[in-house]
C-alpha cells in the first residue's frame, strides 16, 4: 500500500497543464522550472520512505 506513494511524482510531473505557466516566480525562476526542480528532493524522500517501510515488511 505504501508503494502507491511512488505514483505521486508521475501524477505531479505528467499532468503538464497544471504547471505550464510562469507565475509565481521564485528568485527569477518561473513556476515551470522550480516546480520541476522541487520534485527532485520530494521524489527522493518518497523513495526513501517506501524503501524503509517495504524493507521492514520483508524482514
């Protein structure tokens, strides 16, 4: 069930009309860019959480 968390990056990144605009900008970067870059640590965190919980289930 925890593995379903790994679908969040796919949904968040493949639904392009959600982030296909410039505003709001952060430090001069349009929303499009910082939204994509924000998913890098979020995805890493999700992978770590899923790996940690699945590793405990398999032990």
